[in-house]
């Protein structure tokens, strides 16, 4: 008998329960609650670059050899049983990067996983392995890629239809599009040609790698961040200024469960910081959050710019999600980001590619936007929007506590000061 099974004899009066079998089945069907159907995802739940982190860790800490799972996560200063760690191991296995589940004693690289993460290997072989794992070995990704390779990158709605035809269920099709676009960009399969984004053949990417001795996805045209691909902003549509946003949203501070609070440099009305903040909010963040059913609220909608009021702190502490724009290295933004870290709740960072982030925050979820000029920004807008959505979805799925320096290196901090953050 399985461990934990109840081997006791039934109570004498248990026979009375047999009367339940005479109840009309139609009554049972009408009254019984419907079981929720579990979502079936036939693709990994994170981007390839995020999953490749595990392979990089095995290369760094175990010289690419088979390693005990607990030893590896101890070296990474991560809890091996946390949801984030389990998801990382699962995604790495789904991509075919590693062998061993989240309960396995050991983890080891597959031959392709070793090639994809070996910095000593020539670039062409490494990129070839990454393309194989990130796109070609994931059946729905391969199907959609082969459908559009050599063509202009289609709209998100067209990609959703393509993934549905490839067997992806409706309730996860948005995630499929987001991760596919992130992966294609990370391995260099998305390239700007004549001012628009195209899906290019793997051979074309490998030829460029061989000729330039550099990986396209790490080149000048594709800035990257520590936590994933730096993708693109949404098309410059007339989503409105913060003034119109304020009229569209009635901010209710008592219920922030569907609010994403935007921590951003704002500046004077005619300043570069204000123009930047308005562009990012109206053309990037709002459209990206619409997919998640969240509404964006910026500090100047609830207080005067530059003032960190009680209402601002309440939003930082209670909002379902915070997006922190670290562009311009604004000290108020970093202060508010630290407050969010202290409450251990989900946060996503945005920054311009021209701004270098401090090491302490550069290793967390960051979407980097190349805003050098309009010619680099506009062609990548749709990809940036999808990446914002993907990173936000992942941060929300990670839940509480969200990983920060405090949770990683000083998990007893909250016990020490005697407060509850959940």
C-alpha cells in the first residue's frame, strides 16, 4: 500500500453512504462544481536565454561536467526548492539544455547544451547549437519559424493565429508569441532589413557569424541585459499623454491588485526626461500591460512630480507589479526601487541602452531599449512591447517573495526587523 494511504477499516455506518449512488446522475452533474482544466503548454515557459543561465552556471562552477543539483544552487546563492529554481531546471530540460529534473540529485549538460554554453567554442558552432535548441527543437516554434522565414515579421495577431494552427492552446498562445519573439531575437534570427524586422534563415545568421567572428544577438544592433533579451518598444501610436491617462484611470489607492505602478524619471514639463517618460508610458508600458489586464499608474498622477508622498509609498508597497525606468540614473527612482525590493514583490526594470546600470541592479529583470535615434527605435517597437509583457508575466508568476539582493543574500532581514511583507 502506498505510503500515507489510509488502511483503516470503514466505519460500520459507512454503508449508509451507498444511498448516494441512487441519486440521479443529472442532479450530480448539475450541482457538482466543474473542475478547472489545467493549461497545457507544449513549449518552455521561459525564454531560451533565461534557461541558458543554468548551462552557464554549470560551465562556470562545474567546468561543464555533471554536478550535484544542491551544490550548484548553493554556488548560485539560490534556494534549490524555490519556485524560480524549479522553473529554471524545468525550462532548461524542456529546451534540451540539461538532463535532470528539479528533484534530481544531479544535473548535466546535453551535448547541444554544452555547445550552446561553451565560451571556448568557436562562435558559429555555439550559435548553431543555440538556434537548434531555442527554435528548431521546439515543435511549435519550428513550425511558425519555417512558415515565416525570409519574410517580414508579421503582426502579433497573425503570429497568434499561426501558433494556434501549430497546436498551441488559446489560453497560452500569447506566451508562445512572446517567448518565440524573444528567442528569435536572442539567437539573431530577427534582423532589420530596409527599415522593417524580418525573420532570417539560420544559414544567413551563421554565415554572418563566421565572417564577422561575432554573434549577431550580441552585436551592436541588439543590446542585451543580464536577465534576458533586450527587446522592443510598441509602435508609436496615439496612446495618449499622462494627462489623458489620468482622466482615463480613476486611481483607487485602496485596491491595487490590478495596478502596475510606474517608477520613472519625470522632470519638468518640457524636459527630455518628461518626453522620455511620456513616450515610454504611452507607447510601451500601457500597451504591454493591456495583455495582462493591468493598468499603469505613474507617480505624477497621484502626487506632485519629485515628491515621494505617503500615497506613492503605498503604491510601491501594494501594487501588484512595479515597473522601474532606470534611465537617466534618477536617484528618486533608485530609492523607490529599493523600497520595492524591501517588500519582496514583483518588479521589472526598463532602461535605455545608453545607460549603464550599476552591478547591484543590472542582474535582475531588465528590458533594454535602444533609443539612440528614431531609426533604431521604430523598427523594434513591437518586439519591445512583447518583451515587456513577457518579463512582467514572468515576474508575476514568480510571485512573493520576488528575488532581490535581500532575499538572496540576507533572507533573515525581515525576521531581524520583525515585519511582515506579505
